[in-house]
C-alpha cells in the first residue's frame, strides 16, 4: 500500500512539475513575458515597471523557483479584460463548470448502466440487442463539438425545445451536459458491459442460475460485481471532462472556465489564459490522483498491479 | 491546489457562486414569457459581449459596459435618443468663458447610500479621471479637460485648456462615483451609483440583474427589473428572440432579417445609423500610396452585390461619401465608384502590378465588433482576389486593432472600420480625415484646407460649398474603399416600447411595456 | 473493444475492416482529386446565391453564406485534417517508436527517465496542453502538428518498449547481442521488424485521435483560418446559420465522422489480425484512445 501510495504521489508531483515547467518555458519562449502580461500597447517604461513588479527581471533560476510557489498559490498577474486578479475570475467561473461536469458525469453513468444492462445481461441476441453498443461506437467517432452542433440544430433550432446558449434557464444545462456526457459514455459503457459479461460467466452466476434464481437477481449480483472497475473509469473520466469542457462550453456559451479560456485567448488576455489553463491542468492531475487513491483503497488488487506494472 | 488561505477562501466563494447558480437556473422557469414579464415590468436584454468591468471610467464600450452602467450611475449630461445633449445630474449648463463651462446640479441628486451628488463629488471624479497613475481607459476622451472647480455646493466649473466643442459630448460618457465609497470598495467589481437602477447580481462576463431604485431622485423608470443576458453569438440572440427568452436586442445581423420578420411576436426596427462603414486604406506607406491602386480596389468591389445579399438590402451603397446624409454639411449629388473589374485591372497594370509583380495586401477586421464585418471583409477580399490581388485577412480583438491604429501608428494596408461623429456635423466627421488627425492616415492638402476653412466660416452656403469640395476630393482621391452605412436592425418583443437609437446605447430607462400600470 | 471484436454472429470483422479501409481511401481520394472533382473554386463566391439549399443552382451540396460551393469546399476541406493528422502521426510515431526502442533496449536509467516522461505526458490533459502551447508558442500549422504529435508519442513509446523488452529475451536477439553485433544493427535488423506491425496498428488508431484533435482545435479558431476550406472551421462557420441553412454545418461534420470511423474500423481490424492476443489488442486500443475522449 505504501509503495503504491509513494509511486502514485511521485507521479503526481512529476506531472505537476512537468506541466508548470512547460508553462514556464512557453512564457519565456518569446523573451520578456511582461510584454504579454501588460495591457495591449503599454509603453516600454510601463512594461519594464510591470516586469519588475512581477519579478521578470530576476535571474531565470530564481524566477523558476518562485513561479512554482506563485502558480500553486494561484498568484497570477491581473486579467487585462476584467482588471482584477486572473485567478479570482477563474474561480468565479469554476462553479458553472463543476455543475456542468457533475451533471454530465451523472448522466453518462446512468446511460452506461442502461446500455450495459441492455446489451450485457444476455448472451447473443443479435442486432436487436446490440444496437446501443453500435451507437456508443459511433459516438466515439464523432467530435464533441459536432455532437453539440447537431444537438443545437435538432433540439434548439428545428424543434425549439431547449435553449442553446448560456446558463439562462433551468433547461439550459441539458444540451451541454448531454454533449459532454457523450464524450465519456463510450469507455464507461464498455467497461461495465464487458465486466458484466465476465461476471455472468463466472461460477457464482452459473450456480445461481442452476439453483433457480431469477435471471434478474443473477444479473443484479453480477452488476454489483462490475461496479468497481466502472467507478474507476468514471473517476478517470472526471479528469478528462475538464478538457472536454473547453470545447463544449464554447459550443454552448456556457459561462464556465473552459469558455473563459477561449474568450480570453480571443481577447489576447494572456494572464487570464495562463491562470485558467494552469488551474485546469493542475486540477486534472489532482482529480486523477484522488480517484486512483480512492480506487487503491477500495480494491487491493490495484495496489499490487500498479506496483508491478510501473 | 494546496490550501493557502486566499485560494481556499476564494475557491469556496467560486464554488458557492456556482451552487448559487443552481437556484438561479431553477428560478427562471420555462414558462417565463414576454407577457409575464410585461405584467411584472421586467425586461430581458441581450448583449453581444460580456460586461468586463463595473468601473465606468475604465471602459469605452458603449453598447455593452456603458449601457449597463448608465442605468446605475448618472453623468452630468446625457445623450438623448434624438442625439441632442440633455440634462442628467446637471439641470443646466452654459459656457461662462471660452474655456470654462458652468454646471448647476440637480438639488436632490444623490447616491443610493444617501450621499448627495454635489460639486465635491464632481471635483473628485474629474481628479480621478485625469490622474495618469490610474491609467483609466476613459481619460483619452478628455484631451482638453484640465480640472473641475467648486463654485458652491450645487455648482461646479469645468476648465479646459482650449475651447472644446466636444466636451459636452464626452461628458455624456463620464459617470460619477461616490468618492468615499469608491476608495473603500473595488469599482471594477462593485457598483453603487446615483442612477435609476441598482445592480442586484453580477459576475465578470455573466448575466447582470438590475432593480429600479425606489428612492431615485429623477423620473422613475417604467421598467422595474432588468436582466442583461450575455449572448455572444448572433445565433443565440436570434433564437433567444424567437423563443421569447429575450425582449430586446440591438444591432442584429441583417442575415437574420427574414427569420425575425416572420415572427409575429417580434417588432423589427430598421433605421439608418449615423455610422459609415468603409475599408480604410493606409495612404502613407506601401502600395496604397498610389491613388491608382486605391481607385482600383474601389472599382473592384461590387458594393451592391454585398448590400443586397449579405445585408439583405437594409442599406444602399454609399455614393462615394465618408458620412451618411443625416450630417449637416452633407453634399448631395456624388456618385460612388461603379463595379468595373476591367478598369480595376487596367489601373493596377498602370500602377505596375501584374503577374510579374503581384499585389499583396493585408486586411484587418476587429473580431465581433461590427455588424456582419467579418463576412463583408471576406466578400471584399474575394473580389479583390478576382482582379489578381492577394489579400490576407486578419481578425483581431478590437483593443489590439485600435492600439495598432491609433497608438502604434501601424495600420495595415486596409482595415474595416465604421466611423461616426456624435454631433452629426460634417466638420467633426471630416476632422477624422484631415492631415494632422491620428485617425486619417491620409495627408491631402486640398481636403484638409477645405475642411479647415469650412470649420472657420459661419456662412452656411459658403461652408457647404467648401464641404462639397472636400467631399468630391475624398471621392476622387479615395482614402478609403467606400462601402455603405452600417445597418441598424433592432428587435423587440411585441408590446415593448423602445425607440431604437441610431447610436449604440441600450438603456432600459428608455423602455416601457404597452399598457403597463406603472 | 467494440461490438466488432466481441466474438459472435454480430458482424464479420473482415467486413468492418474493409468498410474502414474504403472510408479512409475515399477521404484520401477526395483530398487528392479535389482539383479534378470539385465543380467550383472552393473560394469563389456567388453573392447572388447565398445559403442555397443542396441541389439548387447547380450546387449539389448547396452554398454557404458567401455563396461558395459546399461540395468543392468539402473536397478541398479534406486536405488540412488529413495532412495535419498524418504529419502528426508520423512525427509522434517516429519519436515514440525510437524512444521506445532505445528505452526497451538500453533499460537502466535511460529507460527510467523516458518512462517517467511518458507517464507525465499521459498524466496531462492533451487539449488543455495544446491550447497552452498554441497560445504562448504561436499559432501555425507547424505548431498544430507538433502539439498533436506531442500528445501522441507516449502510446507508441509504451507499446514498443514493452514489445522490445519481450523480444530481448528471444534467442535470436540474445544471439546477436552475445556475438557483439553493433547496437544499431540489433535495433534495426532484429528489433525494428518485430515492432513494425504494432506501430502500424497504433498509427492507424492514432490517426483518428489526431484528426479529432485537429478538428476540435480548428473549431475553436486555433487551426486553419478563414477563408480556407477546413471541415472543423466549416462547422464553426455554419453554426450560426443552422436556423436557415443547416447544411453548411452538418455536411462537413459528416465527412469528418466518416474519416474517423474509417480510421477506427481499419485500426481495430489491423489490431485484431496483427496484434494477435486479445490482451495486446486491448492495450493498443486503451493506450491510444484513453487520450482521445477529451477531443
């Protein structure tokens, strides 16, 4: 357990270090980053002033060290468009993204459960049983933004059932959440379905059937057995969702951190892009860490496997 | 992220804001229609861009930031819907000396916290505006203002370095903060003003809610509750109008005209704006120094095809004019450059361009700033390609675009722009084209001479003759690629009274529901 | 794993692979033959016939808001996603394969460093990383290719490395090593042929990931710029016109889906045939697609 923990934590530290180093290098790639952080068209003396205030005139090594502290504490220069600390703006938008991601994840989990039960609980069955898996396969080959555009077209424009932009009414969340859920449904549905199949093939299920248990009961037990791996994938996808929000929020103008990153980029508000993306990347690494640790606690097999394969 | 105090606290705030969104979403039920809102004196307005700051001196975006803030704050004077200057916090004003304006303040004018809006407030605000350390975005609009002086409690003088006819116009953008409040709060994210409304909900870039103040000192607005909803995409604005989620949207794209007209619950107002759209040519450097090239691009573009297709005939091509007919000093009888690609090619050959020496041009357009701007630019670029000119389109944020244009003096060969002058006087608008104007990128003695003399003459006939000479000179020398007036297309829910303005202001205080009790 | 690799009567895997190959070939042909097949110049505008419905005025797929022929744009639009996708796959594949060979062959500290590097790369969200690089490293096709390759190499690396580790214990490799054959000869004659099939399979599946990512970034405005025909950009341009002219956005998206499905089907079929054991197959699939969900 300790070994697993240490390995996992080490990877996290490495990942955070790698990400921040990459950000640091990119920032200094073009020379003085103060040019990017200063309001557009600031005179040279203003840039120099800001460069000093932000410490960009210190030796690179020193800056490199302090950059980590600043980034982890959320200290970034002020947003140019919003004229307040960039991280404040990001955090004000975080709630909308968390809400969207949570709804999408819950929706995807329910859908995966239904698809898995429908296609996995019976042997064979042909196209009539298999069609949901085909749909899932198709979903995986469709870019997220295109799913979003199609949903806007059908449900927003042609049928006019649902709002297609912003977070204005209670129903606003439906389309972005469905789009986001489509991104995580395929792995979830597959893992659950395949594990369900596996459990049903195991002796305890066969014994249950032989002893005259109802099919529903056998499937229920097998489904319980398939939960753990499904939950792990669910957790892993929670991190992936953070990346997906950038595109989905842009399609639907959802006022979260993902859309914020894109509008900041369009407005050349570099401090805000920096704060937003750094925050999201670190959040992604952290979510994955928590999920892995939880899974390690829940299932001892993982700890050993992880210990071996790494 | 680790748990240092500021982040954790803010993080919780952020999460709290997000969770607060849940009831906000639930509170706005799908059954909410324009009719329901009319009964409750509510209105929902769609804005094309996010409100980025609540500090009225740190923004110049009239259509978004300042429209919201004008409801919360008051200014000395205001620009009325008919474009005249009217009273706001100042009830009267006059010029007591060439460089001294005297303003008498409304006796009951006061801020929401009860503090009176008096001469001290004005003096403090002018000082804040002019303090270079504050680096406020509004400051460059007051090039002549030196200081404010208190005469008595309700009287204040503004002093300029030179006689400045534009001061009043600029003052209609200057919203007054309460000094003590402003030093203790963050004006960028909080607001407490002396206007007809107070802000009840705001997050950077998010929806904004206003409520009418019961203790407002001026005339009570008919609309009691206002929601400004940020709808950056044109499609979202149109679908919001069609579904009844939005009551009023200004500056719509004519592409959607037919769809909007087909909806009987919407009222469409088409009006002539005072803005002229054209593609400005940098005559100071590069290929556009040659008047033949400037004329060639004018001949190459089929303006009529663009207005009839992309703009759905909401406007007519400009007859080679820099301003619309609503300006005083407008010259009748000019004709625009006809669409004549052969002539354009011939002019280019004459200027020395051809297969051996292709003409390459850069064309910049500010993203999302002008109605249909990006589409028009693509059409123009393609028509130029058809006469053998290769055009590179750059779409840049408005702030960057203006920066390059005015501060860095680095305008590209061509840029899409719309220009207007608030006083609707030819002298003002032509002032943007005289040699010493930073806007001009055109040094023409004949034009500049005519305009300067016209500005200095009081004889109307002589003045109009001089402006006519200037207009014909501009048509002939083509410092721009003449296009058309910017289309003005506004939509409101049936039953909402709102006289669309030819400028960009969207003010809920100017709206009312038909048959409403209040 | 997909419906296709479940044993049973559902679908003949060969047929699925063939469909994939045909789809992929079609898209490549579209890109290559665009100048021959396209009825119009993809940039030519016809302002008198904007937003024309499919089949009207001699435009089989209709026109967009500037009256440009959508079929022509669709054909030319295949070029950027294919080119960027293929280049990214080649770059990522080359780097990943080389490093994997080295890592598995040399073992020791080099292997440790490279493996941790791949772990770190996989632990970071690819789309966010791409945004960061495109913001601060400049927006150009070259950077776009590099950034897609950057998020793709660990898949090749991991698979090649583990295969090389296994091959090293084979008699013929050991024989070469003990006879003192030069390292580069062992790498290129003994080990490389052993991983070729694996790399080909990975590359096919990686192509779909690369195309998805290119399209997503272009949709966000970070790839090809107007007026260039590009599928992702065309969807973005048509999104505002869904109300009156849905075909502008919907058709290029369908082409994109066909390309990705083609690469996915073919890749799975190749994995099934060449990859051999089920376990190996699922690793390929898992390693490659784990990152693609965010696109």
